[in-house]
C-alpha cells in the first residue's frame, strides 16, 4: 500500500494509536509522528522529537487517547512525552535501569520496561493533590540471566488501574517468565 523513507538509520520500534497516528523510533536518535489526513494515500510527517544522543529502541503509548508516549533508549532512560497540537513535548525522564531499554509496554496504568541490565521495572504514575504527578518505579523484577527483549501484558481488572496485571517477559536466556503485578 505504501512505503515511506522515515529515518536516516534503523527503525527500532513502531506504535500506532487508535486514530491511526503512527510513531516511529530510530537508531538515529529521533522519534517521528506520521498521519494520513482524510482520503490521502500517504502518511505525512507531522512532528519530530529533538534528536537524542542515544539510539531509541522502544515505544509505548499510554492508552489514554494517544496523548502520552514513552520511549526508551540505549542510555537506559525512559522519556515520557505528551503529544498535542504544538507537537511533542518531553514531560519527564525515568531513570533506574543500568543498561539499555529494549522494550516497553503500558497496561492498566502501569508502565513496564525491559532492559539489557537483566531486569524488568514496573512504573506507576503518582498522583499529587495538585493533579498529575510523575512516574515512580514500584518494583524491580529479577531472575533473567540475559537481557530482557520482549514484554506482553494484560489486565485482569475492569478499567484503568484496577485488578491484577499478568506480565510475560522474554529474554535472550531462552526463558519466558510470568509475573503477577
């Protein structure tokens, strides 16, 4: 249907929200946002984040209408971005991993990050009395013997932030681990 020359280097992650907006992350250090307007046959670039020094390996959407985007890179940092009419704005940086972020997933109000440091971290947004707060690491899941490359999760509860999340992690050690969060 379509082919787009999107980045100057390898594309490491692609995410698509409910309205069809496409997010691409690259080894060139950038995240780009693409949309197809109306009856257009091709996606057009609508926004680009500032180029980071680090390769961007992973993307996850917050599931709340596509306004929140997370990215993870070789520097071990996770960035939370807000996407709006004025483009993409970096809201916060989450630190804690000792190696490259290789995978991200957001489900039921939790963000899970997998890393070359052999761990999975669970992050939750802390609400402040003034409204929104930042994300804090709530758990570090250990047990893999090699970098953790993939995550999938589902919520057993109704709605956002309710119930138990079941998380599957896959590693270069050849194991899948199942976690209840």
